[in-house]
C-alpha cells in the first residue's frame, strides 16, 4: 500500500555483445531505474534511501559482473576450454 514519503522502484537492464579480435568481446550494459509511481501503488522504498544507495548499488552490480566474467575466463583458461 502507498505510504507518504515512499515510492516503488523498478529496474530494467539489457546487454549488447560485439565480438572483437583476439577472442575478446565488447559488452555494453544499459540499466534503467524507474521511480514512477503514476498508479499510486508504490510504497516499497523511501526516496531518501534510493538517493543514498543507487550509486553504490549500481557500482557493486557492475563489479560483481566483472568479477564473475573474470572467474569464468580463468576457469576456461585452466580447463583448456574454447567454448564461448
């Protein structure tokens, strides 16, 4: 239910991959955070919390993705796999 000072947040993301020479890939990630509460059914997140944490949350998400990609690459290298 709606509560004063709170809003609902929605997040969408999409990724585009482009092969590069030397077995590399260019990765573009587009993320969208939407605080639109046009239907009046928000109430999940106080605005002050969103403002204080969105930059940190986005940064940690990208760092986690980078770490996972590096882990998988290392695993492929160690196992001799050429599967993409």
